[in-house]
C-alpha cells in the first residue's frame, strides 16, 4: 500500500513537472528581435518614401495605433492614419523617409520601441518644397501573427545643437 502511494505521488509530480515545463517559454533573443524591428522600420520607410500605396503603408500600424505629430491633431486608429497618408501623398513634391537609430525590445519579445530620425518634404508657405527634419519615438507590438505593428508614434522637429 505504501509503495502504491509513493508510485501515485511520483506520477503526480512527474505530470506536474511536465505541465510546468510545457508552460515555459523559450528565451527570447532580444538582439535578433531588435534587428527585425529595425529592418521592419526600414522596409516601411522605403514603402512610404515611394509615395504610391497608402493602404500598404497603413498596414504597418496596429488597428488601435495613436499618432502624435507636431502641429497636427492626434490621430487614432489605422483608418485615420491611412487617410492622413492618402492626403499627404497627394501633396505636390511630398516625400517622407526615416532611418531607425536604435531599437529596444522587451524581455518577453512582444513590445519594443525605436528612436528614429525622419525627413519630410512638402510645400512650404510660399508653395516651394520645404524639408523638415524631425526625431521620433515609435512603440511597436507584435500582433497575433508575430508581425511587428506600430502602436504609438510621436515626433517633433529636430533642434540643432548650439
């Protein structure tokens, strides 16, 4: 009888250990995820810089994205972002490009942020093309498919050192 109890307890402990082992997640290679995030940003910049496909550009934003740009009301959601991109692409001489400077990804591998520099050319007050440089922070989250999506974007004008 004592042997059967020991055997039962041993089986229960083994089952519990297997269950816990199955719940452990593999360690996230944050450096590899940071590199993927930087590459995602570069691909997005190239697509936006081409100025041709607002729908494809908007696909990089999450459905619940929030965009906060200088001198523009806050935009919420992918649909508002897409409409903003559509109107920008219609401006004569409009061009946008950016370069990620550094990326950081959480230990869980599902959230990250990028510090970026961007350049936007659009018609100035005199109608001639004017180029403005800015700095930005973008916050990213992985979606259910494992793709990085931009959830928060904030930028303001670059200030030159004195």
